[in-house]
C-alpha cells in the first residue's frame, strides 16, 4: 500500500480529501496540525516522524526533509532500478501529496511584524515536497488548492488514484510549481533591498478572468502581484453592484483612484480612457462633483468617477441622471447604495487607500520595463519664479492644483486649472502646442485667468503665446529648454507669471 501525505496550513476540505484517500486504499501520513484535524475527523493517521523514523527537530524547521519522504515522491514507478532501490532501502511510495504553504504574505502584511517572525514563516519543507511531487506527477498527484479537491475526489471515487488522468496530473503539477513560484517571489521581494535585482521576482495570482480585453477578440484576466506589506490597489477592491468590470474598466478605475488619492480635501475625479477629464475639490463631495463635472461635461458622459470620501445620498442626488460606467470610493451609505442600484449599468466599487507599488511595470514585446512609480507629490516651495511678475495667491493655488493632476495625464500634458478645479486638459499629442490648443479649447471662457501646468519644458515660446491668447495668466513648467530665455521673454511681454519646477512628469 502506498501513502498519501497531507501537510496543509489552509485546512479547508482536508477531512473530505483525507477520507476519500483512505477509502481508495492509501495510508495517510501527516504533520502536526493536519494530523490532528484528520484524527478529529475519525481517520487513522501516521505521523510523518513515524514514517521517517526521525523526529521533527529544530522547532519544526525539519519535518519532511528526509529520504523516506523524497524517495517516496521522486522514485519512478516505471523504472526497475528505482523500484529495486526502494525495496533495498525499505522505502515506500507516496502517491498523493496534499499541501499548501505557511501564510507568509498574510504575516508580512500585518502592521509591525518583526523580521524574525516573518522569517519563521518562510516554508522550506513544503515547497521542496510540492516540487518533488510535481516533478514526478506521472506517479504522484499533487494538490495545493482546496478548490481542486472536488474533481480529484470524484476521480478517486470512480477508481482511486489511477483514475486521475495524466492530463489532469500535469495541470495540477503546473499549478503546484506556480504556487511555489509566487510564494518564493514574495519571499525574495521581502528579503531584497534592491529595486532592480539581477533576477526580478514577480509572482501573479489570478484574481478573476475577464470577459475580454481591450477588444472582444482579445482574451484577458486580472492578476494581483504579490509584494511585501499590506494589501493595496486592486487587492482591496470590492465590487458591490453591477456587471463585472471589464479590462478597460479596470484601467480607467485605477487611473481615477490613483488621481483622487493625491488630494486631501473632498475631491472627485472623472476619467475617460485613463485620462482625467474633470477634477474638483470642495468642502463637500457634492460640491466637488459639480466642479469636476464642469471641467468637461461632454467627455464625462459614460466616464469613471472616483471620490476620496464615502458616498452618501446627497452625493447620489448631485449625480442625478448623469451616465457613469464605474464609481469607486472608500465606502457608501446604505441609502446611497440603494439609490445607485437603480442605475442598472453602473459598476460600484469600494476601495481602500494606503500602500503603494514598489515598482511601475509595463510590458514591451519580449520584456518588461521597470521603474519607480511617479507618485511623490512635489513641494511648491521649491519652485522658482523666472518672470518679472510673481503669481498672485489665487494663481499659485491654481498652478499647484494643476501640477497635482499633471502626472496622471499622458504626455505631452497640459492642464489648466483654477483653485480647486481643473478647467481644461490637453494630452497625448505629438507636440506641446497642440496640447495647449486642446486644453484652452476645452476650457473656453474659463481659460481666462487660469493657471497652466506643462509636464515638460516648452521647446518654443509659441505654446506660451497660444496660452496667453486664450487668457492664461500663470504657467508652471519644469524649464530646461535651450530656448528658456525666449519663453521667459514671451511670458514677460504678455504679462504671464511663470514658475520653473526643475522636475518633469512625462507619462507615456
């Protein structure tokens, strides 16, 4: 009789799978807590230490690391030499492994966890055992996910381990290697102090398959990427109402949520195709919404709305009949949810602020581009006025507001603002002058007296001249052009106050 070895942290369904394994003729061996759970279910279990003839030592660090375990897993059943070696050393085969790993991610996600506590939750024996079983999947069934138990249980009932097909064994083995790979990548990220290590540990866990990608003919799925620390980003999102989010919904909602979290006052951001088209801040969320909507009411139709405060019935009343695809906020009152539920096509998400990605990762054919996120808020106190006229208090407030939104706008980015509201945005154009023209056209009369932020320097004074002609009275830009003097001269001639930040914010 062969053995089934069970050693799980997540004990969901372990009694059921243990019972069926025993019924199929396998003897059960297990470690500590798993053995107790199986015995409590009335099953006969042999401790791993009895199977190996060697006790658990070093506070449990060494349990399954023994030839009796790994030979039982790795011996090829179709190789006479392997079979002879097993007989010679009185070793027995292990035909099923049920195992999942210490909760390292949960431990390091806790606030104030000590380094020694984290290290003690790095599983060694489990990954070694899982990898051995997965390598020899032709002879060993390996289960790392309780969601896979029902299918295997059904096969066991029909004909024991032999009824589990090689195709299914291979799928389970691939899943096992993936499970260990993601686990190891998280441990590597926790231990590493390098932002760009020689080998990048990047483990993704499927959150959900999506209906399709950017277009219906493209398949897509959403993964969370493990990194040390508390959960953040999409890992904190809960879909409360509406149809499942699409690939494009996630991109837009992420852009809106990232932008709104840059503000401390009650703020609303409206995004369309990953670009903010309205941003407003006020004493209350409904007032902030009215300001955001005024930024570009045409583009706001069918957009994504993000708020940095809980949504209440007053906010829902302010939105009225406006058509939105997605709303994302920290929370919603019961009355707000009930009213929003009447909007049949609206997806409603609650999300939690906090945490940040260690790296900004984008794909290129055959590779990954990795950089630090451009998430740090700049200090306006370091900006230098380069013109004869200083900006007024209101102009400076408008410039700070525009500059806060700017890093979320695609280059060449131009943002026009008044204090606490964006009035026009030009983005994604191959030249800066065209972005200025778009932003001022969207702003219309509201461009008069507004402040303009540019994500990079003006290469020619024509952009400044075009902005001034539309009524812009103050500009903030990085500076650094070989024609800075010409740009400063144009601003002085037109009575425009201009500040240099010394720092650009390209977003391709």
